[in-house]
C-alpha cells in the first residue's frame, strides 16, 4: 500500500477550514464524514457474482471504490478495515453451471446426426417462443440474433446430410453444436436440469471465475480486501441470522422457504422499508428480479405479500442445497450480505458500497434484514453508490454487441489509462466508456509524463554541478510565482478531495500546476530544480494516493541506505534465473559425480555473491531462497561462518584424537597377558598366586572370596581380549 501523505493545513477562512464530506445515498446529500469510532472505518463492499468474465461495469465499481479507499486511507489518514464478498451461490451461477455441465455431456455423447437435427428443431421452437414472449428489448434482440445463427447452422447441417459427404456432415455437426451452445444449453437445462444433483458441479464454475476476477483486480492495481467472504463458507451464520429474524417476528416459514415480512417490519416503531429508494416501495417487478430467475410461481404464491422477499429458498431438483431447520435449501440473494457483514462488523458499520443498480431492492432489503435482526434503526451510517457505466452512450449488452470485458479493455489500454478515465469523472456520475473518454485519459497521462521526464532531466543536469552550494540559487520572481501557484494548488486539491472526493477537480488543479511549471521550464534559465522536484514529488504522491502509481509492498528494513527502493524489483528476476540455472547445474553435477562443478556452485554461493549483497540459501527438496542483504552484513556472516567452520574442524580433530587415544589405550591393554594384568597395579596388591590373581591387598590383608570372584571374571575377560590381540598379530 502507498505511503500516507499529510494533507496541507488550511488557514481558517470565512467559510471555515475544509472538512471531508461525502454524498450519502441514505440522506441524498453530502454529509461531514464522521466514523463511529474516531479514525477507524468499517467498510463493506458488495462483490461480484462469479459466473462469467468480469466486465467494465465491474471495473466501474471496483476502481471507483479503490480510489475512495486509497484517498480515505492514504490522504485523510483513516484506518480502513475493508470487507468484500464473493457471491458464489446464486440463480445465475446455478443455471450457468447446470447448462455448462449438460452441454459438455451432450457434446461428449456424440449423438447421431439424425438426433442432432431433431434436437435442433426443438431448440429453434424454444427460441421462437422466447422471442415472442420477451418484454425486454435487449433480450428480445439477443434471442433473435441467436435464432438467426441457429437457423444458418441448421440449414448447413441439412445440406451436408443431403450431400452424403461424411467429412462435411461431421464438420457441419460440430459447427452446429458450437453455434447453438447457448440455446442448446438452455434447452438441455429445461429438459434435464432437474437431474443434476452433485453440489460440486455448482462450485467449480464460481471458483474458476473468482480466480479470473482476482487476476483482473490485480492487473487494475486494485487493493485486496482485508477480508473476503464467500456465501458458500457462511451458510451456518446465514441460517442463524435468519433464525433470529424469525424469532423477532419479522420472518415466516412457508413450504420450506423463509420470507421477510415487510408489512410486519413496517409496523415496528423505529423501522420502515425501502430507506434508500422509498418511491420504489411496491415495485414488484424489481422485487421479482431480486428474487432470481429460478423463483417459480408456486414460490411467489407462498408469500403473504408481493412485497415480501426470500431469506431462504427451498431447493428444487437440480439445485444445490444445504441443511437448515426448514429443510434442504439455499440462501436468498439479499441475506448473504447482511449476515456476512454482520459476522465481521457486528450490528453497525460506517460505509457500505455498491453499484447504483443495487440500491433497490438489494441494498434496501439488506438494511431491512439487518435492522430486523438487531432490532436497531441504523445499520449503515454512509451508503456510497458508484454511477452507471455506458458504452459509447448505450447500456452495455451482449445483444447490442457492445459488451466489453476487463480483458478486452486492457488489450487496448493500460490499467493506468483506465484509472485516469475514472478519475476524470465523478464517482457518482455515469461514466461513458468511449473513444472520447479514453482519448482524454491518454492526453492527460501524456501531459503529466512529459512533465516528469522534463523535471528528471533538470535534476540530472543540476546533479552534474561540482558543488552542493551551487544547487541553491536565489529565488527571483519566477520562483516566487511558481511557489504561489504550488501552494494554492495544494489547498485546491485538498478542498476538492474534501468535497465528496472530487478527483476530477483535483486532476484539473494538478493539470494547471503542470502547465504553469512547463512555462517556467521553458522560459527560466537557469532552472531551480529543487523547486521543480518539490512540485513533481507532490504530484507523484497524489498519484500514488489515487493508485495511478503503484508501490510494491515493502516488508522489513531497506537493503541499504545506498540502494534505491525499487532495486529489489528490478534485480530479483535476474537473480532468480541465475539461481534456477545454478540449481539445474548442481543437480546434473550430482548425477555425474562432478565434484569440481559442485565446488564452483558452492564458490558462487559462498564467496562471489555475498560480495554484491546476495545470499543464496540451499534447501533440500525445496527451491533455493534468493535474498538481498546488505553486503557488509553478508561479509560479516561469511567471516562468522568461516570461524564456525574452523571451530567445527577443531572439535572434529579433538574428537578424532580422543578416539585415537582411546583406541591406542585399548590396544595397549589388549597386549597385557592376563597373568600380568593385576601385577602392574602395584598400589593395590602385594601378593599373587601362580595364575597372577591377587591374594593380598597392599596392606597385606587377604582378599575376600567375593572380591576374588570379581577379579577372576575380569581376568577371564582380559584372557579373551589378549587372545584376540595374539590372533590379530599373527595375521
């Protein structure tokens, strides 16, 4: 995450010092931003429903919220705790997963041509029906386009059959299946969807698209959430959440499903439904869309009122299911966010964000559910909604062939250019993704880039001077004028960011600052590069706050005061390649028992690389670790390692000497005949028998029978050792 910068202090004016205000959808006005707990901000953001590729509509929301989050954190200094959900249980996911599974199964079956042709006629009838009954102009157009493609593919299939050419028939059949994938999948789902029972089929699809979503977010330089919640992982919490709503008398069970009782909720003193969009109260069409595509007529008839909405849906055949007190089922769409956000934050949070299209019914239902659960009148303090995204003035739609995925956009523009486009618009307003919009982004990027290049060149030129004193020159009117512009620009940027985080106005202020600086660069000789560096550094910091400039996460201490902060990111790829090459050489050398090559590999690790501040750590069975360390530290480590090796060698030699001495002593003892072994101990015994066994101790006292037995045993052992010695000596 980028470094925080301190906002400039603004002297009091007639209107007072600017303070941060944000537009709150709950009150429909700008309000002073005051979190519940000082500088700590709790923030929940509605994440994607992962059933397909992320598109520019997603980018509209997530780049927007990333900018707001960065400004709150890195400019205003708030401690933001950011949670985002992934919806991986949803009607769209269920339907798409079933269709993909059934389509793949159909293709794998390799049906006879006659069967495929017969199926095509039924598919066309199904499409014709959709064209006639659809009230959505976009969907109607999409069905008509599909029908035209399918008609062409079917005609080609029939012609190939009449030709009798096997290869043509096979090719036509393959083309038909691919051209009819969407309507064929839909037709298969209608006929066979109820037969799909394996829950795993419904988890593979969202996990794949979630992975792709995260890749897109990383490419767009969007900060990761502090916590990411998935619906599939919060089923127990969701069930408990619903139980509490039922216990509070605002939820009811009907035929295995659970519904939110809007009428009963409205009767409570401190509650009323549709806080965000009260004028939408009773909009049953929007409510129905929120219930999902798979909600059947029977389910609608289970409701006490058309305004009620599902908290828990009884699972039908062909749908995933989880156990609950009400039977097998799955969560409703709205309840997931309430339960997951509350699981992390409790009964209240500061900010809730999402696209403007989610205001009703999704967010209004979330508010009602959460208030009903906790019995409180406020769940979220500030609701922030990003504006719509259009494509060249039109709503994005596959039927209009203007659907733009994030990957499509990134194939034409960089992540930085896309972010500039978003920054040039208010986060609340509709953003039109078009040639004109992107041309503006490209132009402003070019303006700032050229300014940075010119300032760098000026700094390098100054650096060529021989003395430090010559870097500081007297300020004349041109410098004083630029400084006045600079100071005012800081104030104006601050005022813009305080005013609902108005990045468009902030960029305009910075643009004017650059234009004034460019005139100074053009007309002033000699240039004051210190002043220019201050201006460029400030703009860079603001761009870092906006996420235009990325900063790699830094962990631990800097490598060295003499090494630039981006040194590691530059050099590490080369060192990694070198390390992998060395490891391959070591592996081959071991196989060939090429000891000299292995010594060279060790020399590179132990003697050469430490001199340039690189440490290699070989780990058995694992990839060699490559670490950049201050070379002075490494040289000290090398010296310490050398001393440790010498100490190790010394101890080894001492052990070997001790073992040799012990062995020599053992061998010397083995040479002594058993009849002489006690006679050499003159300080213990004074008299011996014919076999050399002691009979009296040194004081003339007779040896006891017990002691004599022990001595006899020792003599027998020595007899054995001595015989071994004699046998060895003879050989």
